[in-house]
């Protein structure tokens, strides 16, 4: 049994949020697993990255563990999601595990202590890799204020309007409201900015998503993150529904990439997220047109060495 297998056996006996927090705290004791290999480097709007693998938003919600997470080998870190003012999120239980399928369902609802605390947390840590701040909000004015405050402190911004766990976000995805928000954001833009889009469910639903992506691209934003979790019902959660993540999302994520690449310029960056668990998944997503990839759920089930292992395999095959 590997060290993480033993640790996971103990951690998975705990409530998921408590286990996650303990895991983050223990990461500080890990050695540096970064790989410096020229064949892995990639140039994006964030600059030259050491590799294409980013940490997906939601893993470090408060931006307290950047120094520990960068040691795992990531090329960049998405941290948050953060809002202008503190949000409590939904009541617990709000994360459940499905260990056999290596999937998660969450209804967190963006619990965070607000952008001011978030800035204080990340400003205390000097990192070697780019930091992308994930932001959201229930009104245009709240998002704009959060956007303005956070940009000077990060390398980029990811706008998350696609979480299935916050109902009012759907209002801001309506064409008129979204165009108003995106147009106002352009006037304050200082850093590369990405839109995290809803998942591919079917052709009809995703055509509406593509309309948002077209608006985003036409306004000159750098790219999108495709895609967020899939909304499903789960009676184990406090609110009865949540966002589903893990390997089953992989094929839908590929369909989303293909659909975007079919209609939009090749210079629009796509950060692929959804079910990526191994080197083959990474190379498949890149071949379909992704610029980078992001991971979250695989880190929970495979442990902190999973990024290092993928990078070694990618380097060996390059």
C-alpha cells in the first residue's frame, strides 16, 4: 500500500470538507515535485508555463495554500472562487464521494470570506507559477468590483458564472445581462481573463453556451475554461442537488472543445477541465484543441503525486 493509499484510507473516514482541509495542511510537508523540462513548456496569455497542467478552481478556495500546491508540479493555479463580500455557501453536507467511480458531487455554493481577505492571503505568498483568481457574484456591480480589486494581485482571472450550485448565476448567463457584464469588464481589464462555461449536455443546450463564448471572444478576452461540473440530483447533499465531477465528464468536455474550435479562432485559448486523470487524457484534450488542462477530482482520488507522474510520462513521450 502506497503512503497516499494509507492516508486516503484514513482521510476518507472523515467528512469530506474536514479531510480536504487536513490534506491541504499536510501538503506543506511534501517535497518539491516540480519537473523542469523544456519539452513540457507552453506559452499562453499567462506567459510561459512550465507545463500545461493547472489546478482547477475550488481546491484552494481562500488562497491559503499556494506554496504547498505549487510544489505538486502544476504549471499554474486557479484559486477561489471568491466574491466581493463573504458568502457562507450552502449548509453541510455539501460534498459527497463516490470512491468506486472516483467521482465527487458538491453543492458548496462558493463559501469564502470575501475578496479583501483573499487578497491578504495570496499576498503573503510569493509563488513561482502564475496564479489565476476565480471570481463570481450575483450582480454585475459586485463582479466588477471584485474584478477590479483582484486583478493587480494575480496573473489572470477566471469568471465563474457556470456553477450549478448558485441559482442567480443563471440570470447573468442570459444574453443581455451577460453582454452588459462582459462589455463592462473589458473597460477594467488589466489581466488575461477566462470565462468558465457550463458543461456540454446536448447540442441544443450547448448552442446557447456557444453564443456566450462568441460574445466573450468578440470583446477580446483571452479564452474560456471548458467546462464546469454537471448538475445532478443527490439526496445525500443538504440541498438535494449538486455538481458532478470526475472521469464521466471527460467525453462531454471533448465535445465542448470540438464545438468551440469549430466556430471560433484558433487563438482563443481553451483550458480543458472535466474528468482528466492521466497522461492519455491530457494528450487527448490537447489534440482536440485545448491550450492547457486543469485537474481537481483526480487529485482527491489519486493523491498529490499524480501531477508529477503525468508530467514524467509526458516528458518521456515528447
